[in-house]
C-alpha cells in the first residue's frame, strides 16, 4: 500500500504541506490594512505548498512557535472568543509575535513580506483587522494568510529556500544513527522515530480531529528487537512526509464515506474528471447527458479500439480506511487495471438496470448511496459492513451478499403491504443479486420465459390483484395487502384459493375483458407448472417480489388502452391473443 501511495506522490517535501486557507488579510505595499478577503466558500482555498512544522518542531524550543504564512486567526490577528482564558490569550500573543518574526526574517529573501510585518505589529491596525473579521463572522478556528498589494505569498516560491534553511536550524545535528532498510522504498535510510505528518480527514469515521498515525509504535507490546517507536518499521523523514501528504490529499479529493469507513481511491495516471468511473457510482451522470451505463460502455469501447491509449495502461488503487484510538485502520486494498474497473462499473449499472414503475423504459441510474439505502428504512439504520461489501461488489464485479437480497426483499414486502411506491433501487438490487448468482434469465423487463416458478408466482399475484381492481375498483385492503406476505412465503397454499376466487371477479367483467384476464391467468399459471411451490426460500421470495413488480410494470405500459385497468383492453374487439404474456 505504501508503495502505491508513494508512486502517486509528486513533489511532497518535509516542511511543506497542502492546507486550506479561508481568509487573506490584505495591506498596501507600505503596510496599511485594506481589508479581510474571504478566499473561498466552505473551509477555504487549498494551497499545495504551504510551510508546515511538524508537531515536535512546533512544541520544541523555549517559546511558543507558530506555522509560517498560514496560521489560525488567533495567532495571525489575535482574534478569539471573548471568554478565552487569560493564559491562552498570552499563549496566542506569544505565537503572534513568533509569526511576525518569521515574516520579518523571510523578508530578506522575499522583500514583499515586509509590509505585512508593519501591519501585524501595529496595534491599531490589528484592532481594525479583528473588527473586520467580526463583521464577516469569521470563526477563530479558521486559517488566514497575508496579502501584500495583491501578492499572495502562498502562490510564490521566493521564500522556499529560506524556509528550508530555517527549518534546519530547528533540528540538532544528525547523530549519525544506525542506517536501516526503509520499509516503504527498500533503501538504506536513517529511520524517523516519529513521523512528521499525521493522516487527517478520518474524524468522521473514528479518527481524531488532530489526525491519526499510519505507522506508530507507542506501546512496548508493539516493539521488537529493542527498537524504539517508528524504527520498528523504518521510514525516512522524507518518505514519511511524502506518503502522509499524498494520502491526505487523496482523502480530501478522492474519497467517499461508507458508514464508519472512508473509501479512498486514485489512478496510476492522470484521468480526466469526466472519465472517472468511480465518480459515476457515487453520483451517476444526469440522464439528459448520458446514462452511467452508456458512458461506461463508450469508454470501454474507446479503450479496446485504441482510441484512448492514455487510459489503456492506467490502473487504480482503492483503500477502505477508518480510525481507531489515534491509529489509521486499513480495512481493504483493491488494485487492478483501469479497463477492468470500467468493465466492472459497466456491469454494476447493467445488473442494476430495472424497468421503471410506469413500465415506460428503464429507470435512471441509481447513485451508490440509494442502492445501499435500499436495505433499510432510514439511512441511519445502515450498517457499515453492508455498505462496504456493496462497494467491494461494485468495484470488483463480485457477488452481491445474500443478506442484501434478504433485506431488500423484506423492505419490498413492507412497501407492498403499506401500498407504497416500489423502490427502483430495491428491485434493481434484487435483479443484480440473482444475475451475480448465475441467473442469466434476469432482464430489466418482464420475462415470461423465466424458468423459476417463484418468479411466476409473483406474476400471478400481480395479475389477480389487477383483476380484483378491474372488477371491484379500489376496495382498500385488497388481495395484495392481505395475502402478499403469505403468498410470497407459501404460494402453494395461497395462490390456488385466490385463483378459485378469481371466477367471481371475472363474472363481474364484460366478456372481452373477462376473456383477456382469463387468458392472462392461464398463461401465468402454465409457467408455474403442475403446482405452485409449497414454500419458498428467502432467495426465492426475492424472485417472487421481482416477478410481481415486473408484471405490474408491464401492465402499466398502457398497451391495449384503458386507464381503468392500466394495460387491459376495454372490450372484446380490443383483445388480441398476442397480448397474452406479452413482454413490454
């Protein structure tokens, strides 16, 4: 995993880090304050090479230290809540003085920084800065930098060499420690006892707000051969910085939450954002542009025909991470070729494709969270392992777990009994489950030739329910509400009774309509075989649910006219034998 992360690393360097900065405190080239500027909405604008001190560097020395150029508002502008403890106020005043001294020293290499020193050391101007921050409702937890006559030093490099030299003065001379083989690169290095950068962004999945360590040995039980701390997995300071900065950036840009874990992914070569297949799983493209399934198919065709050689040699890496007691937990690592990933994403959407409730074409592609949410009533009931297993199935093309079919079927049953609209995501997930179990007879639309009787038992209930509505109108709790659960579990005990009672309903219809329904019932019953199964397993019950849904969708296409029966003809003259069991 470290090797894959380091391959993604570009110009990571100790002493530099990617940070988000919300505010810029602006001044003229003679040091007069001109206003506070919000750099970006949300948490701020990201800058790739901000100066950064590690935690040991920050707490070392005899005085409070501060980061250079990009720091919190209490340090930069003495901006804090009114009830802040006096001791903490003094600490921030000391850090503010240190911040200003860094600007003054750096001005020897970047002269444009000198006016900022004049501004931040003038009490009257600092008071104006605080007043402007209050007016704009800035939060003391947010970060700021300085802007001098339109120059943002975070976009310049004149201070880089000075900063490297300054950081070197914070470290004692190397003791010439024992050289060790680097755990990540295989090179001989002097191991860092503690790694300078923590992994951030896992606070929502069990991690700490201040960050978590990926490599750390803070307890004696974790150590071996008399080695101390991170020397147990030797990594140089440069390599430790590179993997941490790269992973932090990936978490910020390419991650999605999966319950109590975070999915992080990247590609081994530059992939345009529009060609990111994992982004389609999270949020499929709008139907008006092109369905996710179509986009995946087009991209796959372009790779295979040589139209996109830039993608042919690319690969992907996907991690599932969470935090625990200040440590990073790596739950899963998936790797493969980009072409295989696109193929699996195409299969994901193809397998999930299902006819819409109205029967007029397939429903739009479902976002991943909607598919996972098909297992439960409310999203906060969604167990993290369920989400992670579905994510694995989507990326690798593997089987959909059996619990997914069982839970989806149970939620579908509740929808039917409560007379709620069927969930496209639930029906698509049931279909995908059976396809990945080897059932190649699954189709997005009604399949009158499906070989399993459980599927046709569901169809039979749909036909009988529609017959009751045609004969009696809306009678409240009808056939479906009263018999769906029993029929889906023990069709052999229920369908026969319902079919016998259908004769009473047929007698209330006009001849042509009665004839049409009689043929529908006969057609479906012939598919069931000599007798309906006495009981159905959970997997077979999900087939029952799918047959019921697809049969209703076929009725809802409106073929044959007639709004009352939604798909049934209104008279004998409208009846055509070819309509019996016709696939919509």
